[in-house]
C-alpha cells in the first residue's frame, strides 16, 4: 500500500491542493489516512475511486446542502 501526499493527490486529480483539502475536509475523497497532523491518501483507494468515475461518496455534498 502506497500513501500519497496531498500535493501528489492533487496532481493526480488535476486540481489544486486547496481543492483537495476541501474534498478531504468534506469526506468526499476516499482512502484518507491521518497520522498525527499529516494527511495521506491511499493510492489504491484513490485510483479505484477515479476508475469508478470519481463518484460522490455517500452523504457527500447533499449532506452539506441539507443543512
């Protein structure tokens, strides 16, 4: 299992680091691992999610919109 930094994850997803942090904070990115203050993403989970179309995870943005 390889762990990616937030910057590496952002580059793979072709988005900014800030956008990636938003996805992590809103639990929309799979495979997030927190070790102390460090945030890493499991490479296998990320690629599986991207291959499935990068679909929203259960509760995603709809959870925030319902508030």
